[in-house]
C-alpha cells in the first residue's frame, strides 16, 4: 500500500478541509518535494469561491519550499535531500508558447499555472513537480525557508510588474494597491532604479509597509483623485510607469490616466469580474498615445528563481515583513479563513510543516 500524507483541499465549492492522500510518485522527469514552509494566497480563496469552476478534493496552495524527497530517473541536476524552491507556475519549457518565451502561457493561456488548478497544489506534506530540471532551484545556504518561500509567487509576480512597466533609471512610478504583490512591485521599482516611487493605498498598515519596501510617498486614493496627486508629485505629464496590482476597473483607468504619453502600464492584478475592461479613450490618446499596456502571470523557472534568491542572499530585499501570522500545517484551515475574511491585519500567513 502507498504511504499516505495530509493535504489541505478544496472539497467542493466554498468547502475546505483536510484529506489523506497517497504520497505522489515522480515520473522520469519529475520530483517529489517534502514541504517545509508554505504561504496561503488570496488565489486559494478565489479558487474555493469558484473562479476556476468546481473542483473535488483538489489540494490547495502554490507557494512552498521544501526538501527533495524523490527524483525521477532522468533528473540528473539535483540530489535527494537538497533544499529547493519551486515557482507557482511550472511550465514544460518544450511547447510552442514556452519556446516563444511565454512560459506562464505554457500549452494554452495561463497554462503554466498547474498547482491547485489542473493538479494538486502544495499545501500537503509532499508535492509533485513536473519537469524538475527546469522548475527546481536549490536555495542558497544563507537564505532561510521563510524568506525563500516569497520567491515562489509574490516576488516573482511583483517584480514582473515593475519589469513590464519598463521603469527607467531615475524615472517615476505609481504602484496602485499595496497588496502583497503590490508591495513587491514597489520593491521591484526601487530595485530597478526608479527615482520616485508613489504607492497608492488607503490602509495604514499597508502604507507603512509600502514605505518600508521603498515607496518615497504614499497617496490615499480614498482622499480625492489619486491621479491629480500623482501629477502634482511627478509632473503634469504623469508618471513614466504605472502598475495595477488589484484587478480593479477604477484603478486600471487611473493607471492609464496617470501615465505620460509613451509611458507603460503594467497589469499584475487579477480581473475577476465582468466581460470587458474599459480603457479611458481620451487618456489613451484616442488610441494613439504610444502608451504600452502589458500583462503577465508569474515568470518561473530555475534561472528566474536563482536571481530572486540572489536578491535575498545579498540583502537587497527582505520579504519577511509581509509575514503577519504563523501557523502549523494542522492549523492551515485557520490561516485560510483569516485570508478569506481579511481579518486581524493579515498580509501573508506562513505555514510551518513538521
Ligand atoms: Zn510549455
């Protein structure tokens, strides 16, 4: 009989709980990782609420690090027992879209996202990783698991937001919403050399974290039009780059309005409602403003992850102030409900495995 493990699952729509599952086995190119630290994500809450449809007994979670438990026969680059990070997206790196350089869109749109979507996620004692040589990264000795785990989604996605916004050295950036990913977009803008980083946020705790992660100033969008404030701070033309981190029609419009002609608007937020996203026509220069609007999911892969881990190792960024709560795995349901209710000033709950 196969060995069993504990998993935290979506039992069905709006239902979560624990389940016993067999410990996964690797195929020739795969790995199985024993989980040591994980984070609970707002995505897990969306998933349980039905955004990707109904799922039965699907293990949740896509942000985790651990130790290699078993390797497929064709995996030569790694050894059992190594401490590894795995990005939230685990593309195949062989299909047409991967070959074109868009690994988040592996096979099909958003197809790089497999954990807790089309296969079991990482909120379990063990999890399966496809195409291990491309998707595993050894964590440097000096980087603890509780920091490394932020490279798996928050850092990669937030930094992508800044990269896609083509932040010029010394340029001006507005980062809309200081969600965990927004905070990392703020940190990423600073790392890319922004001369003025403006965070847009109303929550005092998140405003403080935004300053900690490199915002020069914070604009509260509930106290008047944030675009007017941004123009006062950055100049009448608007900012070079705007980053949308909430998935809000209102904030997306503000991004287009706040950006100068020829500037870049980068979308990181998840747009979960309605059939269309509207672009303000005049601020878009009636379609001729040379403004770029760019979207993306979460760049993954060994090399990307190594770079993110290098930033932590070198002390360029420390994501751990985003950890507001800590739970043992047997209490992950509490962490999930905290995330769903957005109570107690939760930013990210860290899950600790035995
Ligand atoms: Zn692919």
